[in-house]
C-alpha cells in the first residue's frame, strides 16, 4: 500500500474477503443520503469513483489509525473485483487490505461530503456534510502570498486625493 498524503489511501482492492451484510430500512434514509447514493451509482457505472468522507462520523468503519482524521478518501470501482463490495441504503461496504491486514470498511452516506468521477469530469459536494475543520479552512481568509518573479514589475502606490478619494498610480 502507498499513502500520500495522510488522508489519501491507495489500497490493494484485488485482495479482499467477505464482510457483514447489514442494510438500512428505506424509511430511515434521508434525502441527502438518497442523492449521494444515486450520484455514486451513476459515477460507478462509468468507472472509478473517489469518495471523500469524515471517518469520525458515527457508524463509519475504517482502521483506527484513520479515525482521528477530518477527511479520508477512498476510490471504489467494480473493476477492483472486491467480493463483498456493495452499496445500499446504508452506505458503501468493502473489505480492503491495509498494511496491518484486511479490514471490513463501511462508509455511511451521512459521512460523505464529496463524490467525484475523474472519467466523467464531474463531482458533487455537500457543504453541510463538510467536517468543521474543512469549513473553517474554506471560510477563513488566507494570508496573501508574495509572488516571486524574475521580471521587474512596476510598483503601485495608493495616493489619497484632496477629495478623500483613493487612486492607484504607477510609481
């Protein structure tokens, strides 16, 4: 297995084994979960699907070393040939191979905040499902970065006019 960075996991999907087969009654499924399931199925019919989720969400089953991360990403595809790979009203389940051994993973729809298909060049994001850490990172203003350039640029200076209006001029 190869990891890069901490929240992206490449898994040997060819080596899998059977896991449990729990389902969730239709009455318990939210509209958001139905929407995520439909998009996942649409993207899955075209190839590999990247699922980004919060592994700390209740009922999420991943190896313990990932349970403290704010986001984790897994790729799913029928082409991987996982015997117990399935998706239903409850979420996505598959037994995956990690360095520490096999682990029956379960990702409930409520944990998922993004689903993407590289082949289709499409993706969906559910902002309400984003982990708080990601919401803060998106909402907080970033410090300006200083551009490094080999060409000399003109300098601009803010000049106040007598009318208390500001104008930007070349220096």
